[in-house]
C-alpha cells in the first residue's frame, strides 16, 4: 500500500512539473506571438515613437540656404523626422483622444490648443481621422546656437474624415501652407509655433489628362488600336507566390512561349504588397519583376500589372506606407516597354463591408492620384469583382475592368448596364472550373469547360471586348489565404486552367483565343 501511495505521489509530482512547464512554454509562445504580430501604428506612441518614423508622407526640401549658419544634413533629417511625427501624434490624438504623444513633440505653450481640441472632440463625440500626404519644406532661419529653426511647409496635401457619433459627416482632401518654429529640447525638436499661411500657387496635379494609350473607348499601342487577348498568369507550381523562393525564370519563359503561341498578346500578373516588402520594397523582388517584364517583351506580350495583392488594410494611418510602396514599384517599371496598364487593386469592393466603402474608395482615389504623379502616360484601372460594381470610380480610371463568374446566359443582360460607358471595357477575369468529383458531384467536367469558353468567346467577339481569362494552369495546391480552408472551395479553384496538373492541354485550350 505504501509503495502504491509512493508511486501516486511521484506521478503527481511529475505531472505537476510537466503542467507547470507547459504553462510556462504557453506563456512564452503567447508573448512571442504577440510581439510578432503587426501592432497598431498608433501604439508606437507608447514605445518610443521619437526614435521611429511613425508614418512616411513624401517630404522634399525646396530651400535649405541659411545665411547665419549652414544647416547640417543630420540636423535636417532630425528636424524632418520630428516635424513629421508631430503631425502623426496630432492626428492620432484627434482619432483616439490620446494626447500622450503631444507632450513629446510640442512645447508646453504649443500643447494647450491641441489638448483642448482633443478634449472638446471627446466631450462632443466627434472623431477626426486625418493624414498628411506630402510636405514641401523651405528653410527661413536656423539659429547660430543650433537651438531654433523656422521654416515653411508649403502646399501640404492632407486627407480628413470627420465623424459625429460614429457617423461620417464629411471627407475632404485639402491643401494648406504653414510657417513653423521648432525648438531643440532634451535632444528632440519640438513644435513651438505652427501658423497657417496663404497657399503657394501650384499646378493642380489632380486634373486628369487622357493617357496616350487611350483614344475614346480604344486602347492605343504604337499609334495603333490594341485589342487585349490575354490571360491571368501564375506558374503552375507557385500560384499566388510567383516571386518567392521557388522563382524560376526558365519555367516562366516556357509558359510565356505557350501563351504567345496560343495567339494571346497580354498577361496579367500580381505584385503582393507584403511579399515585396511593403513600404520598403525589396531590391531582389524588383529584380525578379523586371526579369518577368523582360521575358514578356521578348515573347511579344504586354503586361497588366496588378498592385497591392493581398493588401486589405486601407486605414488612413497606413496610407503613406502604401504610397511609398507604389512609388518604388511604379518608378522602377514605368519605362518598361512591356507595361500596358496599372491595375490598382484586385476586387477591392469585397472589402467594402469589413473596411467601409468610404475608406476603401478614398484609398483608391488617392492611390490613383499618387500613381499619376509618377507615371503620366500609362492608363490606370481597378479590377472590380463584378459588372454591377464596374462603374464605381469610372470617371477616375482610364479603363473599366470587371470580373465575371456567374451564369453565362445572364452576361448579355448584365453587361448592358455598363456598355454605354465611354471608356475601354476589359473583361479582366472569367472562367469555369472543371472540378467534378467528390467535392463537386454536380460540377462541370472538361467538356463543359470547353463549351463555356467557346460560347464566351463568341460573346466577346460580338462586343469587341478586351479579355483576360482565368487561368493558364490547373494547380495542385491553393494557399489558404486565397479561398479559405474549405476543401470544396479549394478544389474548385484548382481546376480553372486550360492545361491540367500533368501538363496536358484540356479541351478548353482550343478556345483560349479566337
């Protein structure tokens, strides 16, 4: 009996030891998980925003000449960083009613109006969401002792949403100019005065000019009407991860030859936002993208380049990071002869419910503006998920693009709703899965898929539609991020291709082009 009790006692001690260690490991894992997740940028206020660039609007120094004392480059950088962050903490304060950051970036005398304003808004249930988009700085004075700087910030573009009791009251993009005095205190530059000034006259870059690639409802390439006959492309073994570690330029060359030999002249490819490095675009990703563009040119294929794949934030605090991302991509690719158009975002209307329609559309409109300031020639489009949403922002884009996966017999009637738009219309995605089996016993087989493409091509020719079908290959694996974990959804997505998983052309391949 004693021996049995001893064994029970030992077992209890061992079990307790294991349980305690398991709890410790769980706690460590949860902490690491928290630290590895993307924190709300506004939380940077509480972890040392002074040493970080909290957001990155475009900033240029137009004038840095100072007769009294030349300003050092490092000092200019410090002033710029702290000044930009002063806007950030101000905007976060009005959005969250948190005035903590105000004390770090404004002198004591400058804080009062800001703190009073935040308190007033909180009392009256008013919330202001705002961000500045670009700054143009001109130095007026830098003191001999290096403790005081005065400069102008000309034509500051900013975007603002105002809410009352959680209801959007208005949104606006404005341009304002300021004169700023900053003092060096405790090793950091703090705003002492900021006074609004009359704006400097500038050219309105929001004015839309017709792209040389567009003539009425025609797409023009080399002064000749261009009819898009194309396909959405991913390599078969790396769908939705084209530029990852398994990037293989030889496979892409082989595929582009297949596409060209099939009578197609255009491909649509995707630039994933996070994979490319977000606001600091990775050099090796740009090299891979340029290699793909070079191969497209070599195979006589034009490229519809879709930006911001897998991006879904749209939060106003995140805007300037996406602007810097677009700036690097567009600046690097805009001169490439294979580029046909910029596609801002794939199916952004699917984010209307989770991110609010107003915020998504505001982000899209500003992104159109950002890209047009960098590339004034190539047309811009947005890949809407349906015909019903295709007319959204139709006045802002150069080309209207939409997807269609519904019943083919309904296409003609639904298409009438946008057929009168005086812009080129692109059927940017369409297709039919040949998934018929365990997860889709009443699905379509390869003969059904071929009949679908044959019928759709006749409709496309009838309306002289530009088109890009989905997609060249059947895939063996579909990332969970694309369609979720449900096996019947994943399996359906695997079988949209014109070429099966074994590399054999399916019946539909004969209707890949007309």
